[in-house]
């Protein structure tokens, strides 16, 4: 499924709202949640994460994985959480509107 | 790879940006590698072999590894830059907001700081505005750096500078090769009278100039044209250029003025142009007329010997000034040989025009700027002390910040921002003060500043003010900030942490600041004190005449009617007779120059003594008409004054001043001797009939020189004279009387500058009074600031040693003992400061030398008074803290923190 940039941000924020993750974990999570229908390019996601960090939606720092490897973990900031809330609500409303129009029976 | 600490639970904290681009790239690479690793691990956990998993992982990137690496590096670098920028701005804003909050919470500190800063920065800005206008602003001439003024001097005599004679000027002009041209300015051009359609005749300051002068200076007319070569040819020379101010004031600013004719001093002149606003060559001249060089040269003797042509020249491009000077000197040497009685022994000198116009002012302005800077430094010391005290009290807050991750640099920046914000606010106030201050400075002395210079607070000045403000803030903020951020956490968090070793170091810093303040204050006070004494000495100079009750007015018998010199005599005779018959008039006379306004120069030959034509005795020349000595109350020491028997048709009689008699007739036999003066060795002898008392004709601070009081009735070639009238009526009435008397004789003549002689003398002192006023202002401000500084430090010391004082008192120390402890400390600081200040003053006192009169720079009396004053003020400043120390309650103090 093709994603508009802004939508990807919201999805990432959603992922991170569970727990801090590194880039690969985010892709895995999104892949699982979308049952494989979202096909996200790794490097593109990392760049998206950088942009979001620049905008202050997430903050990143180096940490260690379970396996003892170094990885860059991202977590949501307050701004990110607020953005997630407002954008999720907006997406939900927009989708509902679309569904209403598309699902209208011929009358 | 370095590990970064994980910050815990801090709300707004973005992670610290990486320090360099290299780190950023490394970061990107690491993240990419980690991603690839993670992907490979994932595949391996699904059973893929290691190598295949890695290969698949790399392939899944979707592009060659290097390309991806580049993209991510770019992405990270951008991220870092943007985050760094945002963080910096956020920090500054946060600091500034915090600073504003802190200031609001401490209004006392804020007000004290703002006032101190406003005064100090304001003073600096005002002085800078004037300095910039005088010393830095470009002259209203094209490429003014190439303009020079040429004079002749005796090689080793400082005050021997002369202008050129017309014949010398012509020779220089012909012979020189290093200038594009020389221009003549006849400085002593008499004013022209213009009769408006209605009202009194107006006297306009005129300047005869060589027709090439405007081209030489690179000046263009606003309307019409300037004078050009050819305008000086007789028959075509009744052409005049107006100044902007005259055009506005007298001719209504009419743009069609060019081409019109106006009547000046009885003759018709065509106005050919108007100059732009502010343009001037001499000072405040209103008209420019062509100088008739050929006509002047017709009288060969006078043209060679009378030196009144101010000479300007434009150096050719690429020619070194030294070469031009050598060229001029060669010409001068030639003239000295060819015309020994006019030019012998004299050589040429050239000075940059800017120096000529501002030279006098530069030392004074630089001194003023120095004094203002000293005041600023003293203010900074006070503010630094204040800041030190405050940061001490905030130690815990600062330490907590440090513990939460703020670096030392961050803390320092935080504290310094506070100082800079206060300084900028103070600076803004100061600029407002400076605007008023500059206007006040100018209003005090309209004649002190050459009108060329327009001193106002403009963009450059504002920029200077801002720079000074920020610099000040940094200066007084840095020391306390560095001191406070010195992170000894343990010490600071302990109770009563002010007793730590850090406290002692800052205490010493504080004391050094006060010592420095006191020293600077002493230097300023000493400077002001010396100027005060100079001024007092000047006012005590015996004038030699009594100015009280004397009114003066300037008058010129101008116009064709007075070409016959006899008519000039008759005119002045009649005016004086008319006035002397008025009620209230004690005596009235006319003189060529009112005392303190200068005199002409001439040369003296004495009968019976040797007269070296190459080096004649110098004599100042004043021409008097009527009862001059009676009107001025100048005593006649020997012989008699002029009376009716000194008629124009008999051999001339003359009067010398006491200095001339003493110097040139050491045997005391001046009266009865015959002398002659002037450029012509074949002039008629005159008999000396009287010796009059000395007067300071050239200014109170200039020694009296040998002077001749020539009888104007015998030599009425001076048509411009100043009336001096001793009268019991008010100056306004006196002015009206004079105008009426002149109008009765000739209604076309103008009477100018009606003033009292007291005012004239006062004006001659105006520049000094001005400098004195400013210096005293600065010195007093410095004194107050130093006193506040001493008080502040002592107050803080007492407060921080409360427990110690409590213990002492509990152990039986008397109030006297406590007081002496505090006062002793205060006075010790002051004494060290005074000693340092005396050292500084004696080193720097030489700078004042040009401005002193009657006192040396190391005048003991002045220094004694200044030191005593400072000691007294210091003692007073110690009083309150000392008193507070005695009130310490032992019990509460030992319980207190």
C-alpha cells in the first residue's frame, strides 16, 4: 500500500507509543500489524525517523538490543504524542467520511 | 565509539546534538549497519544461514549500499544542523525570558543596574556622536583626503604660522608641480550689506575666494553654478554664490534665484548659484565672491607683505605628500631669497585639511571619550560586584542545573545572557539620554563645533551604543558567571556554603574590583579638579579693563560713499558724538577688535634703534577712535590719551601698550620716541605720546603681546569697527540707541552683534567652561559609583560574616571594635585604590597639559583635595555597613544559615 508521508509519521508514532524501538523493530511491528500489507522500505523509514526527530516528534538515542548489539532507539516526545492523538482522530474522521460517501447505497 | 548517557525523564530535552559533521556521518553509518544487522538476525532466526541472511538483508535495502549510506548520512547531517540551530535559538530565548523574570523579581537590582548603565552608556554614546561627526565624518568636499592647507612658518617657532601674501600665492601657484591647483580664500573679507525690501539692512558674511576654489574642492552647486575661472575678470566679477542657509533665510528658498540680481553694499551682483546645505569653506560664510587676484597684485608692496590669503591645494593623485612638501619648500626658499623683507627665514608647511579644521578639538574629544570610557568601566565594576553577590545567592539553583546536565558553557551562557539583557535595556535608556545629551552639548556651545559637523544620534552611533552595551554586559557578566559555574557541587550544596574557599576567591575578586573603581574615580576627580583650578585661574586674570557696563556692536562703513577715507573718519566722528550726547552714556569709542577677539599684526621700526628689515619686531595692531581708554577704563600709565589735538592733518601720534614699552624701550623712554609700522619702510614716522595699560586682546589664556593702539582718525582704512559704549542704560536700550545713531548718519548701514562686554569675555571662556562642566559631571558620577561600590562590597561582607560578628560580640567585642573592623577593611581597600589612582593620574596627567592654565598637571593642592574627598566619601560609605555590624544579635546570627 502506498503511503503519504504524513500518514507514515502517524503510524510510526503509533508504533513507538508502545515502547521505544529501533528502526528495524518499527518495520517489523508495522509489518505485523498490517498483516504484511504495508511494504515499507528500510532506509526510507530511517530517513523518516530522522525527519521526525528534527521536527521534535521523536527523540533518538543509542542503546543496546537484547542480543547485545548497539542500536538507535527512538521514543515519542510529548509533541509526538499530541501529534499522534490529533492526527489519528483526523484520519479516523476522514476515513469515516470517505466510507460514508463510498458506501452510500443508490437511492 | 563513544557512548552517550541516557537522559532520564526530562520533558523538553531533545538529545544533545552531535558535535561535528564527522560524528554525524559516523552516527548514520552506525545506524545503517545496525539496521542491516538486525534484518540479518531476523532472517537467521528464521533459519537462513548467516552469509545468505546478510546478503538478503543488503539486497532488501533496495539500492546499492553506498548509495543508501550517502542518503542516510545526508539525512543525519541535516537533522543535526537543524536541531542545533533550533536548540541555540531556544536557549537564547529561554535565557532571555528567564533574565526578564529575574529582573522583575528583583526590581531594586534592575533599577540600580539600568540607571547606572543608562548614564554610563548614554555618556559614551553622546561623546561618540560628537566625536564621530568631528573626527570621522567625511568633509563635504570630494576626496577630502587629498586636500591640504598651505602656510608659511618660521622653521622652529610653533606659533609663527602665517597665511600667504597675494604675491607669494601667485608665485606658489605658478611654480608648484605637485598639486592639481591651489585655491585662495581671503579669510578677512568684510561683510556685505544687503537691504531687503522692508526692514533693517542685513549684514551678510562674505568670503572672497579664487574662482577655481569650488572646482578644487570638488563642490557642486545645488542650483545654478559655482564660481569658475573667468568670474574674477573685472567687469564680469559682480557675481555671487549664496550659501544654503542665506538662501533660505533671506531669499525665501526660491529655486529661481539663479540669474537674478541683488544689491550688495550699493552695487548690483548677479546670483549665479546656491550651494547645498552645510557647505562651507571658512566658517558660516553666507556669500562667495570672486577674488580679484590681478587687482590685488597691482599694489606690489602690499601684495608681497600682507599675509592674508588662506591657501588650499589638492594633491595630485599618486604624489607622495613628502614630495609635495619638498617642492613647496623649494619655492618658499626662493621667495625668502628674492624678497627678504617680506619672506626671509620662512619655509612652507602643508597640513591635511581635516587636521586644520579639527586639530584643536581632537585632543579634547579623545580625552572626553577616555573619561566616558572610565566612567563605564567603573559602572561595570559595580555591576560585576552586584552580579557576583546575586550569583552567590543562586549557587544551589546553578548546581542543580549542572546536575541535570547543563554544561559549564551552558551555565555561563545563561548567566551572561542575563547581564547582556540588562545592558541592552540600559543601553536603550542610555541612547535616549544621549539624544538629549548631544543636543544639550551642542546648545551649550554653538560656536565650539565648526558648523561643518552635524553631530546627531544616527545609525552608526546606535550601532556603537549597541556594541558598547553588549560588551559591557559581557564584561561585567563574565566574571561572576565563570566564578559561579565553578562546579564544586559538594561545597555548594552544603549548608552555609558561602564560607567555602570559592567564597574567599570571589571575595578577593570583589575587593580588587573596588580598588580598581576607586583608582579610576580618583583619576577622573583629579582631572576635573585640575580643570576647575585652571578655570578659576583664568577668571582671575586681570583683564586690564572693566567690562562691566560696556555694550559693543559691530559696524562697517561699507559702500561707495566711503571710498574716500575722510568720509569714514567723519562718519565715525559723527556717530560717536551723537552717542556721547545720549543720556546715560559715560563714554563711547570704536575699536578694530573687541578684546578677546584677536587683533591684527604688524611690524615695528624704532627711530634710533637698529631695525633689521629681515626680522622686524612684531606688534599687535588695534585701531581706536574716540575716548577708547575712558570707555574701557584702561589706565594711561605714561603720557596722555588721544585728544582733539591729534588731528589727521598733523604728523601722526600713537600710543603703545605697557608690554611694548617694556620690551622695546628698556630704558623707559618710549614716550617721545618716534616709530613707524607697516610693510612700507618709507612710511612716515609717528611720535609716541602715551603708554596704556595691557589688555588681553587675544584671549585670557594668551599672554599679552606688544600692541599699538593706532589712532583710527589718522588711519581710517579700517572700515569695520566695533563700538564700545560705557552706559548705565540696559543693553537692549543701548542697542536701540546705537542703531538710531547709525541710522541718523547713514540708514543703509547695518549694526550687528549688540552684546555686553561681559558676555564677550564669557564667550571666550565658553569652550573651557564646557569642558569643565563635562569633566566635573563625569568625575561626580564616578565618585558616586565608587562610593556605591565600596558600600556594596562592605555590606555584602558584613552580611556574609554575620555569624562571625555574632561570635565576636558574644565574646565581648565592643561596638567600637566591630566598627573599626568593618571600617578598617573599607578604608584599606580605598587606600590601595587611592594609591593606584595616584599612580595612574601622574602617568596620565600629561594628557591634560594642553588644557590647563596656571596649574601644572601634578599640582599638589588639587591632589590633596581630591584624596581627602575620596577618603571622606569612602568613610561615609563604610558607615552604614559598620553600623549594621554592631546591630548583629549574637543569638540569631548563630542560628542563621
